[in-house]
C-alpha cells in the first residue's frame, strides 16, 4: 500500500480534530477533537514505521506511548469537566473565562484600568 493513503486519512482526521477543538464550545467535544488529533498522529507514526520497515518498530512503540498519554489526558480532562459542571452547572467553554483566581474587586479595578488607558 502506498504511503499516500494513510497520510491523506491522517491529515483529514487532524483537520477535523482541529476544527472540532477550535469551533465547538462544549468541553467534551473539545476533548474529542484533541483525541482525533492524537489518533491522526498515531496513524502517521504507524504508516511511516511500515514504510521504512524499521527493525526496532519505533513508530509503533511511539504510537503506544501516545495512546497511554491520551488515556491519561482524557481521564484528567473528564475529571476537570465533571468538577466544572458540578460547580457551574454548564460546561460551555466560552462562559468559563471566570475561572481565574481573582476577587470581584480586582476584576472591577482591572476594568477601570482598561477604561483609563488610551
């Protein structure tokens, strides 16, 4: 099989993942977009490993490492999403800009500084 086919599928997966991660406002869909991008990287690693006929199978070993990192990432990401949902009752990413550790007085002072600055 030519190398072009897995690379085209991988680039399509990565493009769809970037679109989902950037355009969606739902935190779970953003995590799904990141997973699509990681799977595209795995497909590239395995395709280049098969193309170069590596003796050590470096691409497949790196793909297994990426799968392990992705599993840890999705576990931590879902834990954060559940914690945010419990506290805010929504997981809309655009509405979560208030997660900075500031008091209301600091926020008002920052707004006043922006109004005064030219």
